[in-house]
C-alpha cells in the first residue's frame, strides 16, 4: 500500500513539474515574449557598445596626451571641446562668397 501511494505521488509530482515546464516554455515562445527578449538584448548590446566607445575615447585621450608629452606639445586635450568639422566647401571669404574646388567640365570616368 505504501509503495503504491509513493509511486502515485511521485508520478503526480512529475506530471505537475513537466506541465509547469512546458507552460513556461510556451509562454517564452509567444511573439510578444520573443519581441521583449529581443528588445532587452538590443538595449543590453547598446549599453555595452556605449561603454566600449567611452573606453576607446578615454584611451585615445590618454594616448594623445602621452604622444603630446613625448613630442613636447604640452597643450592638454579638452574632451569637452567640439571636434572641428571638415567640409568639402571651404568657409566663405570675407566678401561672403564661398570658395569651392574647381570642377572639371566632364566626367573623367566615362569611356569616350
């Protein structure tokens, strides 16, 4: 009698455990859950990329300071200063007309 009760209870517990596992896995595979998991991974990856970029920037500034010291350039790099943009068109002269690069009259890459 005791053996039957033990095995019945063990079977019922195994069934409940298996049912819960299957239901959890089914809930994990719903489209809404998969989208939430993908969004979480994307956010986590974004944070890792941001941390990597900050580490690279810190290393660049440190190395630039080392090179500046080795070359005798003692102007410290201020990370708060904006980077000067490079334009294809140079800034306007004092008269206000922009200076541009000379243009060729035809496309030199065409076969003539």
